[in-house]
């Protein structure tokens, strides 16, 4: 259980830094004090629970508070409204993720502590994180990838996290200057930006990419510029990490997702989609869609995979979610916001491959108006309620008569 693990961490390194943030740093003992001071909230579906939303320190504190008191923790993006689960949480729920994922529908996912720990410990062992002195967190720690590779590693395995509010080179440079053997997880769009900026990554011991396809070109350029092997990690929010490219040499193809992690098994299900069996598969959704399988120990992904020997190769995703620079977006949510600005007209939103492979997809919006009415002023008005990453890059209108 968590309590015993936490006490071992406190005994070994209680006075050492657990988390760096822009305003300073907190030790493990200070983090525990903050956690016990944090008040729980109440929800009709969850009962007493902790809401983990905000910056890295706020999310880490809420996670620790929940684990110490055996109350569930719901993790929510800082810029998102909390979704109240539509069903009661299953018995033993310790963590609730709120995510769109590949389905394109924002829902809650429930996990027990043992399921979360299985994923965190599997990553810690397979990636060799014991050899690193800190994890840098320039990516959202409310996303599954950032959550399990940074702040949950801090709480369960004592690997300190250096949280950064943005992945901009200036903050990264300062954070790296304080480390000797840093672990740096990032999405392909971040790695491309750091490459263009010429960021000094000589203190990075382990470099990992996840969230979307890592192109062969980007992997090669990172190796040529930084002398780093950029390791490709593949997983889903429902079951955590699935496969990992642990090789020291670059892959031959961008589709290569590496080999299954220890303790994870899989086979191909309907439509060639990958069916995963793992002790990290969560307890289920608050609302299940037709044809889905998400219940311990099985998760049917939306990804069509080809198996070549012991390696997985990504072919395509059958889900309706839109992947913009590894951020999963709901076309339903975006369309609803745009439609509300259209005064009763219905917009249709979808995703399409981007010319920039690190961006992955562009958002396409169809508005039922004449082409001449789609002026820059009109677009600005109907996109006023959208987040920057939700703004369509391509538009279609009614055909000209």
C-alpha cells in the first residue's frame, strides 16, 4: 500500500527536494505537510474526494493527500471544466482521469491505487529511472504521460520532479543547469521546438517521446544534434504504458513502437485493433460507448497495430478524437462551441492529417454559410470561445451556386 512506500521515501530522503517549481522547491516532508492541510471536497458521485487541478505543486499535493487518506483524486486540466462523473466511482477507486483520448468523447476513467502503481513501477524499471537524479516536467502533469513519468514517480518511487509551467527553452535551460542526469519526457512537437531552438541537452540522461508518432527524421535529427537516442514510448490513458523502444540505435521506421513492456501482453482484436492485457488496466469509464472493452485486465484500444516479430508497428487510429500536437481534442466539444456562436446553425468538426507531422492533425470545420460570408472577422467572432489549440486551421462552407 501507499503508506508504507511513502514512509520509506520519507525515511531515506524526507529533507531532500521532492519538487522544484518557479517559486522555489519543497521537500518530501514539506509536501506531506501541505497534503495534510489540504481540505477535501464533496461530490454526489464520489463522496469526499480531492481535486487535482492547477500547477505542478497543486496537483502533486492533491495526489498525495488522496493517497494518504484513501480518498479518490480527480485530475483535471487547469484550463478545463471538471466533469462530474455520470456514475458512482467503483469500489477501490484512487484516481480519476478526465480525458478525451482517442474516442473523441470526454469522459472519466477510474483506477485503483494498485493499477496506477503497476504502471508507474513498470515505467520506473523499464526506463531505468533509478539512474536519473530528477524528472523534468515541461509537459502537462494532468495528462497520463506527464502524470506517470513525473509527479507519480516522485510520490511512489522518490524521483524528484522539476515542474515547468511551459516547455520554452529559457526555463528548460535553467532547470537543466541544476541537474546532472535528467530524465526528459516530451511529445514530438516539443522535441522539434527544442531542436530548432538549439537547446543544450547535454545533461539529459534519458530522452523519451510519446503522445503521437515519432518520425524517423525527428529521431535522427535529435541524435545528430544532441547525441541523444530519443526513445519511443507507446500507451493509452486506460492501461498506461504498453511498449517501449529501448534500443540504443535509431529505429528503421516511424511506425516502430518497440516491444511490449514486462507484464504486458497483447493480441490483435477486431479490425486489427490492439487488445491489451495488463495489471495497469483501469476499472472502467463513467460512460461506456458501444463496442468498447475497458475492464480489468483487458483494454481494446482504437489503434490498428501490425505485429512484426516482437515489435509493434502503428498503422492508424480508428477513434474520432483529434490529435493536435499530442493534445487529444473532442470534435463534439469544439463543434458545440462554434455552433453556439453561429446562432442556431450547426458546425461539423473533424480532424485531417497535417502537413507538419509533429502537429499530427489539423482541425477542419464545416460551417453552413456561403463562402463569401467566411471573413476573418467572422472567424474571429465564432472562435472567441475556443482555446488556441481548438481553433480550426481549415474551413469548408456551402458550395457556390
